[in-house]
């Protein structure tokens, strides 16, 4: 049979050559079509990613307000939204700005927002762990779960280690070492992945550099618009993760030490009270409402009953602490409250 085929080819060399050329042209055309389809798919993906990124940045809700409201100065305070969500402030300046009107109603947390001024606040790994699990990646079809955040030292550089489970068809454990920076142009906290391991031992750092395996193709975006993944960079709006009252501010710097992540905010300074107190919350200026009490040109100094540690204070639960507090009113212009930790 083989000799017959060879004989036929020998008798019809021109026909064989023609068929080979036609076959080659068909292969070239098919490859061209496939490449064209692939390029269009890539362009569509890139266009969609660009639209998402543009929408994410344009939808930024962390623009500092220039309104008046009530100026609040905190020193050595653990400012709580809940037991798991809080920030530690050695010296924090913030302005409570009403959404409508001119009165800040501290009993309606949706009626005002907090505009961070010149401040540095601390976020502990435990708080970030809670935020990632309860806010950022807590949505249907999330590809990440059971996350933990720790602070490490890698190559003599402070790093943030994020570990958990990722769904790539089945749930597998992963751990990634990241470095933080602030993109002041977009007012986002940027998380750059430096090293990635799966199953505890296998390095996947080089794999995610291959475009089809970029993290943006693995991690489904949350519907709360607080995160977007651009290549292998996670861009987070950390202030959008807090419950009401909404927090705003312009981030200027981020640093990491052994215990916490420190976020520095730009803005105008707010004067401290004339007091030797170590831990306090000071409210000054503007009109404020507390239950049935309204104060014009607010002047309230809230002191820590036990200044040996941070003053745990909560706007959410301040009213429940008032009956346990000592209130002094020495004139008709100001009040001093000594309050226990929440």
C-alpha cells in the first residue's frame, strides 16, 4: 500500500504540491482567524477592565468635605463601630458634617459623615481580618474565604501576609506576602502581591505573572465597590468598609510596623482643648443634637474615666454610656463628661 502511495505521488508531483499549498493556506487563514478572535477577546477584556477601573475611581466616596459641621479632636482613643471594627487614634482630627441642614444629629448616624483631617490612625491585623471576611469578600460567588492578616518581616521589609482559601474549581489554601502603598491620585490603598504560595509549599509567584492567571482573572469583584483588581494589584478604598457614619479623607501615606498599619491623612489641623487630660474626645463648634438636647457652638470635652489605657469610645453606643458618666456643666457654654470605656 505504501509503495502504491509513493508511486502515485511520484506520478503526480504537481497535484501534490498544489494540495500542500492549499492546505498550508487554509492553516494560515484559520490561524489568522483564531488570532483575530483572540485579539478581539483580549481587547474586550481590557476595555471592560478599563471601564471597571474608571468607574471604580470615579465612584470614589472618600473625597474630604469642605463643609463646616462639628470639629472633633481625639487623643489616645479606640474609636469603635463594633467589637471587631475600630481604629486606634493617638491623635485624630475629624469633622462631623451634616448631610442636610446645619445640625449634626449624633443619634442618626446616616445623617452626617466624618471627614478626616490631619491625622494618623492605626489598623490592627485583627481589624483587617474582620473587614476582609465581613465586608470586602463577603458576597455570593466570592472566590476567597477564611482570610487572616498578619504582619511579617521579609527581606528586611515590613510586609502584610494574607492567608486563606481560594476557589479555583476547588477550595485550596494560599498565602501571599504583600506590600502596601498609597496612590494619592486615586486615593486608594494599593496592595502589591510579592510572593504567593498555594497548598502551603508550592510557589505560584511566577504563575500569576502570566496574564491568563493574573489575580484579576481569578478574584471576582465584590458588589460593594470597595475593591478592584488591576493585574496583580489590589486597589482598596479602606474607608468605604466602615459602617455608618461614613468616613472620608485624603490618604497621604501608609507605613507598617510590628503591631499595626498606620494610615496618614492630609487636611487642616483641628485645635486641641485647653486641658491636661491624656485621653479624650473633644467636640467644638457647629450645632449638635444629642437626644432632646441641642447645643449651639458646641463645646463638649469627653474624658476617659480610666486613662491607663486607650479610651474605648463609640458614637453608636454613646447614649448607653451617659447614665454611667459624670457630667459637669459649669456655665451655659460648655460641658465636661467623664465616661467609662465602652
